[in-house]
C-alpha cells in the first residue's frame, strides 16, 4: 500500500475542506468533513494510478 501526504485547508467561503497531494498532478478534492475529503482523495488517487498503468501487451 502506497502512502501519500496531502495538504488540507478549510475554505472560508464554503466551509469545505479542500486538499491536494503535492507533486501528484490531478490529485485534489474537497469534502464537508475530513473523513469525506480523505475518502475522496483516496478515490482520486486510485483513479489516477489506474489511468497511468500501461496497456497489457503494449510495447
């Protein structure tokens, strides 16, 4: 299992937590709670990692 560190802030305008993973383009999300944000970031990272996997049999 890979571990990533996220930077998290709370938006004063919306009250939402927003987070991103430095050095990982596209790895950002938001949530009403820290738990929701954490889950959302995990989903985003999983999707990004799947998209980066090479196609089977490709050369």
